[in-house]
C-alpha cells in the first residue's frame, strides 16, 4: 500500500486517505501564454534577436499570425535593431574625455593597506 492511501471497503480500488492531500501554499500556477494577450516587450526583443526557445518562438509565431498590434511591435523592434547595427561606431567627444582625465585618483599602497587590515583582524 502506498503512502497516504487507504483501501476502500467497497471494492479493490485504492483512494487517497482523506487527510493525505494538502494544498501547497507555495504553489504558484504557471502563467500560460494566452492567444489574446500581447507579447511583452521582452518577448518582442527576444523574438527579434532569435533568443526564444523553439517552443516560445512557435507560440509567438502563432500569436503574430493573429495580432497586427504585435506584428507592428516586432517590425518596430527589428527596425531599431538594424539601425543600431548599421550605425557608426560611437566615440566619446574630446571634451568628455578631457573632463574624465581631470577626475582625481588616489593611488593605494597595497602593502600598507594589507598591513592595516591584518592589524584590525588581530
């Protein structure tokens, strides 16, 4: 006989004991993708970047076949992606580089710093 099961007296079938099935308070049902929901921005980006799993990509394809709004979102994301990839390499303006070079830095003598931390640990 399995754990938490009792034999029914009316036949040869096994049924769970009345107190053996307790709902799990930590259980959170998995959020299913409904055909009526729009793709999230994260899903659109992952779709355009071909980063969805095959199952998720199939579901997204099915959704896109019926949702002009999401088709527009995917097209917009694809345009943005191609513009970013086609753009020139970006560089910082010389004025910013000059300002960054003026930020004071402090050199640390690691031997002295290590000696101080050893004294504190004693």
